[in-house]
C-alpha cells in the first residue's frame, strides 16, 4: 500500500513536470501578442487618418511640479495663409475648438492684441473653468506668441492660470517638407492657479492634459482642412 502511494506521488510529480514542460513549450507569440496587437491597432488608426486625408497630430505633455509643458505638431496639405487665418480667427474659436466658450479681441495695436478667453478645461471628471486674458503678438504669417496678461486691479474675473505662455509656428518649405505641405507646431507652458487634488494630479494629470490638448489641436487641424477644401472647391472658406 505504501508502495502504491509512492507510485501515485511519482505519477503526480511526473504529470506536473509534464505540464510545466508543456507550458514552457507554448508558442512565444502568446507572450507578446497583446503589445503587438496594440501596436497594429495604433498603426491602423494612423494609416486610416492618412488615407482619409487628415493630418496626424503628435502631442506630448510633461509635468514638472505643477507646471505642464505641451508640444503638438502636424503636417498639413494646406496653404500657409489658410492656416494663419484659422489660428487667428479668435471670434469664431468657440465654433470649432472644444472647451472654448468665448474669445474676443479687447484691444488691437498693429500686430499686438489683448485677447480675452473663457471656457472649460476637462481633467478626468473635473471641468475646470478657464478665464484669462492674453497678450498676443502676431508675426504674419509664421508665428503667434501669447502670454498671460497682467490682471486688472480689482477685477472679479481673475485668471484661472497662475502662468501661461504659448506659441504657434507655421513652417513651409523647410525640413524636407514636400510642396504644398506646411508644418504646424504648438508649444505651451502653464500652471493652474489652483492645483489639481494631489491624487488626481499625480495619477491622471499628464494623461488628462494630453487628451484635452489633443482634442483641441486636432479640432484646429480639422477646421484648417475644412477651409482648405472649401477654397479648393471654389467656396468661401469662412
């Protein structure tokens, strides 16, 4: 009986070793199929956007303490003037940029403007109200520089940003760009006047800011493309 018991143990051990060896011999693709499938899906998404004629946006966000840095870029088959006119169509931003509820030029002196903007900035399940005034400098038809304007003394609509600086750059005929293609770059640095709750900021801050900035930048790209197509079709792009 004892011998039979030992034989059962030996058989069980042999079966376990056999199963272990079988697992070790499983095809290698099982170990990396999820990353590969994710990569294929991402590539397919990019190829679909290109096939549809849409510019593909590249958006990067970094966080240093409470300061967020954003870089976004894309190449578009559009005229430089169309890109410029869309970027500087402040009064109509609310029509095509998500989160912008109001934008108006308060003052204009040559290429310098005082711009007021209001809206919301979505972070996870928070909608942060945005209220700010910007000093804007135009360098036609290549650069738009913006920085936070000093608040008026006694103003009730204090800015929801502690600091902000941003720049759009339009490049044409440089960096190996093909004819008829321009490159649009956007760089910004900002800090919220009231920081996000520690848990939200640490876990979701960068991802949420990236999602919001991507949505706004891609909306700008789609409007540029719409106006370019309207112009090519003999319509008024506005």
